[in-house]
C-alpha cells in the first residue's frame, strides 16, 4: 500500500483521485510512526520548494524520510525536495540527490512557467516507465527545474534547455511532471510505482 506524506504542501486530492481510478490503495502519513504501515511512499508537492521544505521540517519527518529503504516517489516539488539546493527561496533541501533545482528565468527564451503537455525521452529502460512509450506526453507546471545529469536521470525533457523530467538514486525516485494529471501514461507510471521492486 502507498503512504502519502501529508505535510501541507501537496495537491493531494488530484493524486488520491488518480490512485482511486487505478484501484491502488493508499493512506496518509502524518507522523513518523505511520511510515511502517506502507511499503511505498509518495511525497507530493506544489508551489514553493523552500516553503515546502520548511513545512516538511516542521512535521519532524525529515530524518525518517532520509532513513527510508523502501521505494519513495517525489512528485513535482516533491521531486525537487530530493535535491541538495533550490534557488527558490535559496533553500537547502534533503540532499538525497546531489543536484540543484534552478530557475528557468534568464536561462531560456521560452515562456516561464513551463506549463502544459510536453514529451519526455526515457534515458534508461526502467520499471517505473514500463508500458510507457518513449516520447510520451506528460503534464508539467513549474518555473524551476532540476539540472540534467545522466548519473541520476531516468527521463529527460527539453523546454529551452534539457532538464531531468525523472530521476533516481537508490530507492528514491522523482518526476517533475504531474502523473495524476497526465492521462493514461501518468496513471501507468503510478501503477508501475505501486508494484516496483528494488
């Protein structure tokens, strides 16, 4: 069963609606003792990475998250929290992945935020992207991106520059797009995560 970290920085309704559609069971995690109830964890997030990190620290869940050895999926800002630092709020984050979250502004000529459907290219065959076509389209809404590094990137996206659309380090995964708003491929990714084996 999937546990959703409920720290006040996620669009949880859209996520739970998507999990309901694919018949995946879930529950909410509000305290560190509740992590043991679940075999997979999702960290959602929308809005400001610095503020989200502050909320996460306030919950007292940071040390428990860092110690997890079960599969963890960060979505959007939840993925950015896995990095070491964000220019959004000049904030130190979880430092699970040694990359930075940077602002599109002054780095691209495209409109910011990056909002809407965009294709991704899967860098490495991985169970998270099972039965998902290469160059499939997913729904993005973000002004900040994670720098591209082949050592951690599962899928890349190009919007003025190439950035990590999905990453992995050990048992931690992240997607910059919103699978819960990305139709059949987004639902397939959530389904894949619900059965992923490390």
